[in-house]
C-alpha cells in the first residue's frame, strides 16, 4: 500500500483495502513467470510461488466461506481431514498459473462479498471459532497473506533476481 493513499473512510474499507493490497502483492510475484518457474522450489523450503497462491486460495475459501459464513462443501475441510502435514501447498499436474490464479481470484471475490455484507462483529459460524468475528478473520487474513507474500518475495528473488513491489 502506498503511503500517499488517503486514509480509508471506514474500518471496513480499511480492512478491505489492506487485505486486497496484500493479495495483489502476493499475486504480483508471479508476473512474467512461466508455469515451470512458478512451480520451482529454489530455497531449502518446499514452497513454490504457485503452491503459496494455491494455499492462499484454499484458506480464503475456508476462512470466509466456511468459518465465517457457515457454508459447507462436500468432501472438503473440515468434514474431511487429511493425515498429511499440510496438503494445501501440494500442486497437482492440473495446477497452472492460469488455473491457480483464477481460483484465487474467485475465492477473493467470494470473500469480499462476505466482507462487504456481514457485520464485522458477527461471530464466526463455525462452532470452533464462534468466539471470533469477521473483523478478527479479516485481520488474520491480512497477517497471513502478508506472511506468505514475504515468502514469495524470497522465492521470486531466488528464481530470477526480480524484486517486485
């Protein structure tokens, strides 16, 4: 977010603006890369730029649609739990920059719809998180997305020396 931007007029506008800025910063790390480069794991970590964005898309859906809004999706978390450490970072052969970015943008749109229509004080619908509200989830997502964007900065710079944003 540029320091020259005007202050948001409302708390909701500020949460949306900061979250959107972090999301775009994460997506920006893919700019100009091939699918092969986006899948590279050039550090000691097993993370790639594409896996970070796939993970972010999955958790956008989970946090906003499942935890906040109480939606459920057959054969998905939390009804189905994986024995693996964190399968949300795992790529399939069908995952490309185009498909993963499209899914992330679709999840962002659904999240933004919830963020714009639910009361910020509304408790989360998922019973295990009922002591938290939409405001908390938005702040958590700003934090998490920024965290992953930091990982993405290191990965991108390691791939081709590019420093974006």
